[in-house]
C-alpha cells in the first residue's frame, strides 16, 4: 500500500498527541506524587486502594478514640489518687484521735478535719472531665452525688463505659461511682442498688461522730443514716442522740404539736443502747449472754427462734445496763414501739404528731388500706379522704372504731412556691384565664397579662378572698405570690393558657386545675400505730421496728479506713491495667496503620526521580517528533521535480 504524504502527516500528528498525553500524565504525577489519580490510570488497583483507604480511616478512628480514653483514664487516675490520699489523711487523723492525751478541743479540731475530708471526697466524686461527670455512669450530665438532709445520695446509674480497642474487643474506661464511693451495686440488673460494700461518706460521718463522742444512731431497716436531732441528752448544750423514723424521708423527725422533736426515752432518759461487755473487756455475743444469764434471748422480735448465726452477733442492753434489747432475725438490735410488745419505750405513746414529713397531703386517699390506725394489733382502715379536713375526720372515726381516743385537726393548705415563677402573657398568646378558689381574676383575656396585672386583680378581689377564707401573701411582681387556707380545706387554682408556656409556669396551664391539700396533726393520749401503703399520708411507719446502727469505735474505724483505701487502690490498679491494654492496642493499631499506608503507597505513590527522568526523556522525544513533523509539513511536489 502506498503511503501518501497525508497519511504520513496524520501518523506523525497522532504520535505527537500520544506523547503530549503521556507528558501530561507524567507532569500530573510529578505534581500530585500519585500515579493513581483516576480509575482509568490502573483499574486493577482500584479495589485494593479503596480497601486500604477504608481500613486506614477505621484505624485512625480507633487510635483517636484510644487517645481520648487514655486522657480520660489519666484524669480518672488523678482523682482516684486524691480519693486515696483523703482516706489516708482520715486514717492518720484517726490515729491521732486514738491518742489518749488529746484534749476535748483537740478532738473537736480533728472531727472538723474529718468533715473537711468528707467535703473534699464529695468534690472528687463529682469530678468532671470535659464537662462530663466521670463517676455518673451514662448520666454524665447529672451531678452523681448530692447531699440531702445530711445524707449523701447517688443520682447516676451503674453503667460502665467501654472502649472498643479493636473489632469485638472492649476495655472498661470508667468506674461505677455508686460502688466505688457508696458500696452500692445492682446485683440482679433490676435498676435497684443494693448495699454490698462500704459507703465511704457514711464511714467518714461515723468517724466524725466517733471523734466527737456521739452516741449510736437509730433508724429503720437498711435506709440511709438519718441526721434528725431528736432524743436530746442535754438540749441546752446541744448534746443529742440522733433518732428518726423511716418512711419516705428518713431524716424527718417526729414532731409534737409545737413543731419540736419528740425524744425517745427509756426509764426517763434518752435511749442509749450499748453493747454488753464481759469481765475480760470484750463484747459478749447473744449466745455468750444466754449461757451466763439463762434463758437469755432466744427469739427475735416476732417470736421466731434466733439462728446460730444471729446468736453470734453482739449482745445489746438498754441504758440501765441490764435490760436486754429486742433483735431482728439477723441478730441486729431493734427498738420496738408497738403497744404491749417488748420493752416499754415512751415518746411515741402520747402527744401530737404532724404528717410524716411535716408537709401537706399529696392528694386524695383511696381508703383501700392506704392508711390505717389502731393499737398495733387491730388496725382500722381510714375512709377515703378528698381533703385534709376529710382525713382528720376519718382518722378520728377510725381511731374510735379501734378503741382509741384520738384528736386530729387539719390546717394550712397553701400554693407554696408554685406561683413564684411567672411569664407574661402577650396578645399573640391564647386567651388567658385564672381562677383561685372560685374567684375569677381573668376570664379569657386576649390583650395580654403581666405580673403587675395579676397583683392588681388580686388587690381588687381582696374582700372576696377574705370571705372565702383565703389568705394572700407576697406578690407576682416580687416572685413570691402564695395563696393559703388556714382551715386546711382544699385550695383550688385553675389556670388556662391554652397550653402555652405562659402565666404561672409551675402549675397546669390547660384548665385542668391544681388542688392543694392541708396538713393533718394527730394527738393521742395512748399508744397508737399508723400504717398503710401510702407514705405521703401516713403519720408513722406501719409498725416496723426501729433499727439500731451503732457508730463504730475508733479502732474499728481505723481498720475499715485501711480497707477502704485498699479498695480505691484496687480501682486505680484496675484502671491502670486497662490503660496499659489500651496503650498496647494503640501501639499495635499504629503499626497496622503504617503497614496499610505502605500498601496504599505501593499502589498510589510514584518515584519522583523516575518520573522526572521520564518527563525529560518524553520532552526530548516530543521535541524530536515536532521537528520531524515540521519537516514533513514543509515538503511539496516541487521537492520531487
């Protein structure tokens, strides 16, 4: 086949384009350092490159998470170190307190230092890292520990954070604050924490009280240690034996009609149960007591025989040093106050008592056994009550049926702080209505209502409120407006803001209404028992005995403090081991990351020296091709004549 000039020119031009494209690719590789810039560059390399990139991103996420967790564990270790040092400080203070040469003033100073240790431990327990509470479980936005009426309570959960250090491999990066600081554990996963270890806050409270020389504590069951100051030894000097009833609020004392705490006494003296000591100075067990003073104590407070384990518990007697106390099934001393049962303990047998927490009823009672009154043996159901007045009347009726002489009165139903928060109603909000005890202050007002308008409406209806037996205190503009009924009858407030978050923001805003109930005070001249299933209306617990909790002596507390410090050290060790595991995993993952990056580099990266050399060679070839093409382009038929 003859090759024409046109064919030769097209061939040279095609070669020029090929060399230009090759040069462009080489220059792109030189600029990016990559030989794989588009799928068409090397289709066979696409799958391993994408796989390597995915694994690199996953590895980088793992490494970042592990670095964050290591920082968190480092902070956690710092706070655990503080907790350990605080317990060691408490131990050293206890050793000083055991020193017999200490004066009373010295002991008070040492007790104050223990109080400071407890406060500092609370700060450690509420430590934050990055704005998150590290001992609160998953509820890391909630302060896990708060003090209520002198008792520390846990508000977090028992969940423990875990870090995935590799696919399917997890390492714990937090501690259960409830278990660490309060000895509380959710044993069966039902969300209820059981006491399985040492409550460090209660231990420090015990230590402070022991150093101050305070007596034992009486409380019911396994609830938190109460702090109500009743059972005074010397009210003038402030010496007391704290005793409280359990039932919703373990720190609430029993009050008389004047609001004063009711002392529990034995033989005319405040109760002070004490362990019985043998001639060798060592405490006697119940079994030892029975052997020396037959028949001794062989049954618990319910009449059931004490087990061998219970008989090995310490023996306790009353103030007189001879009268044995009653015991529960576990051999722990209890204080019975039911009529005709156990030792006669006064203080709950006569007088006036307010509702359990000294507050008003929380709502109507059903009468279905939610409240009973009687002599401890015969309990009569108190009829359903829709108000404090009803409850007082029904209590007297039921008490009479039980053979008791009881006086019950109702008083002081109040809106309290519910009306302290106000948000102005504007004309763009739904029409606003407000009725207090049947007295209309606003009726579908569509123009807007301010706090000043509320005060003006209240003042305009002053006579109507007086006629209705309603007392008004404070003002809406002052943020302390309150309505009260001193007769204890229900106080009804109905607010309708169409559901909008305006008006009094702490009460219902949809027209459903809020009802406020009064307090009930009961006075009895004889033993009585209040029981039932509703603690918000019960006046006393349902006949369960009071439980004694002795403050341990200093020697015992010293040993317990060392055990507690060891527990914190164990937690530090556990977290340290976990940090080491994470560090090892991080090192391994960083090695994997390097390998992946090398694999990716083999497919993607170029050797710049080779590329530059190839660019030089290609440019030379391009120049030669251009020269040849130029010469061919200059040929004509005249060159062949």
